């Protein structure tokens, strides 16, 4: 019985340290740039200067079938090797972040902001906190929840998104 308790505690500890919970992701949805209206939920963390992230955004923004099957919650989260902070700030501070995201990531426009609004700073902090809890190292990083499920598939590493305990 002691061994079982230690194992359960270890699993709970790993989930809290190494994974974004479903609740955290649901709370983060208001900060997302949203594509599609499908029943499956995809949480995508991208860097606007990453070529793989750009390819991913180009794909999901143009494929009508994917947009009907999935709702994509896109969050901008910087990879260390890219200097994308000013681009991320620009996308989050404009009136239409979705349009700005497409201009930067699909149309390859160079748009940046030299300042950081407090609202953007708070949004980035919320996103970074959740993203950092996953241990992700690549972009795009995807957490995919099939319709009606609390268990997800991930694009990298072990699944940090088990059932909320």
C-alpha cells in the first residue's frame, strides 16, 4: 500500500511539474488566436520566426477540412534561438491579432513593436507559464484533444496532459 501511495504521489507531482493541465489550457483560451470551429481542440504553441511554425500556420489557415474538424488555439511562445519578442508583441497588441499573425507567418511581412504594453506583457506571462510547464523544446508544439476527451496527444515527448486529478 505504501508503494502504491508513493507511486500515485509521484505521478501527481510529475503532472503538476511537467504538464499543462486541461484546466490551465481552458483558462488560456481567451489569449489564443483562434482558427476553425471543429469539435476537436488543438492547442498550438508557435514561434512566428520558426519555419516549421510558419508551415503549420499556413496549413491550418487554408485547409477548410481541417478548420471544420478542429478548433485551433494558437499561442505565440518564443524559441530561444529566435529573437521574436518584438514580433510577438506586435501581433498581440494590434486590434486583429489573427490578421497580424497571418501577415507575419504566411505573408512573411516584417512587422515588429518596439514597446511592450502591460496587457501584452500579462498575456505573454500567462502563456509562457503554461508553455514552460510542458517542457517543450520545439515549435510548433501541439496538444490535441479529440472531441469529448480529457486525454490528449502531444507532438513532442511524453503526454503532459492526462486527466485532471
